[in-house]
C-alpha cells in the first residue's frame, strides 16, 4: 500500500471515531481546522499504536489540514529519525495550542536534541514555540535532566519574561516548568524561588 493510500484509509477511519460534541466545542473555542472529526485522544492513540512508527506516513499526515491527521503525525513520527530542519518546518506550521501541546508531549520531548530546541523556542517570543519549549523542559526536568549553569540562568530569565508576557497558555506552561525545575533539588528550588520573588511571585 502506498503512503497516499494509507493516508486515505486513515482519514476514512476517522468517521468511526467522530464525536460531534468534541468538534463543536473546539469550534466554539475558535479552533478552525479544515476538517475536524472531534476524535478523542485515546482513540487516536489506539490508532497510532496500530500503525506503529512510520516516518513517511507521519510526514504525509502532517501535510493534511485535518486535526486528527496532525495529531496522528505527532504520534507516529519516529523521534530519532527526525532532522532538526524538519522539526523547524513542523514547528512553523503548528496551527493551534492543542497541536502545540500534542507535538511537544508526543514527539519533541523525545528528540535526541530536545534540550537545544527547547532553549531555542523559549527565547523565540512566538507563542506556540514558547509553549512547546516550556512543555518540553517540564518533561526533561521530570526525567531528572539538569541544565548547566549557563542554561539555568538563561532558563530563569526566559521564565520571568514569559510570566510577564502576553500569552496565558505560555505563562501557565512556564510556571509548570518552574515547579518541575524546583523538584530537581533544594538548590534548584532556592534559585526558582529567588527568581520568582523578583517579580513578586511564588509557587502556586
């Protein structure tokens, strides 16, 4: 079966997963995809497990302006096969907060070069890039990855900037990442607290 045939078959399978209420609620929130079946994430995860990792298929799925195709692309793309320039193209094409979160959790956090990309994104001042960057760093901190000294200073600077920035979702993701950062140990907790104190904030 060709990749295009696979894409066609996958798109047909969304009809069985259709959830009008979910789709409508997304439209109400202003999420306008060309097509949106309202399939739930557990159903899409099952489909992704059935498909397995497939680079060419993931590339083809991502090109479709269909919510479910984009999410499946993030679930079926093998992270170790993705080149940094392809990551950059995908990042530029992220259409919504939901896709930003899905791609961060399903794919970006597993990239071999995840820390470098995350630091690049949190400094970008683009909403979805910052969002992805802080989500990825949260996951890396949760897995016990500690930034180096230069990384710590840069990270805390970007956190303070995001917390005072214009994007509520980025603000929330930045705060979440600080909490994970503080969990790396007492020294980290102290650094986080003293940084937040400069803008009159504390852990929530």
